[in-house]
C-alpha cells in the first residue's frame, strides 16, 4: 500500500534515491535536476505542487510535480515511480492528485513532454486520455483536457 502526500523535507534524500533508481531502470544517466534540490522554492513558492507516494515503510516510491504556465495550462514534471513498484497504481494515483489540484485551480489543460526513449510513457499517458500534439527534437508533447 501507499499514500500520496505533499512533499516534506524529511523525504528529500529518499525522494532523490527514488528518482535515481527510476532513471537507472530507464537506462538514463543518474542525473539530478536542479529543481529537485529545492522543492519549496521551485514548486510550493511558485504556487505549484510536488507530491510523493510513500509506502507503508515510510519510503518514497513515486513523485510528481506541477508547473503552472497560465490560468488554464499546467505542465507535469518529474513523474517517476521506483522500478519495483511499477504497475501498482502509483503513477495513476499521483496523476489523479494533480488533476484534482488542477481542477481546483481552474486549469483546463495538462501538458507533458518526454523523450522518445521513455518507452512506457506513451502507453501510460494514452491510457489516461492524453493526446500527442507535437513531436520533435527527440521528444513528444502530449496534452489532456480536464
């Protein structure tokens, strides 16, 4: 089991470990993006959110953030799930938290962008109602109207 909660600083190191494990499983270089070094400043202080999925052992098993770009549009950022925890509903639950938050803010369009070599992402987002609207520079741009 797991629960979705807003990020708390006490989970910082475990969240970073989760991200690096997820990237490693995808064959990506284990690199940490700067926004994750300051969740408060890059998400909460910007009127956005960052959620984590925490299991029964109080370990981070997934994450997702938002980046609001207009009164109606929001981007998804950093949706990752620990490799051994995939296909347990974690990504779906994280996305549901974003959708609830977005609707409460009056957001009508969610955007995501990911590299062509993220092989699971196209199936996941298509199953959740996202449509591809652009493809270039080795990345896909998908949107969902909520």
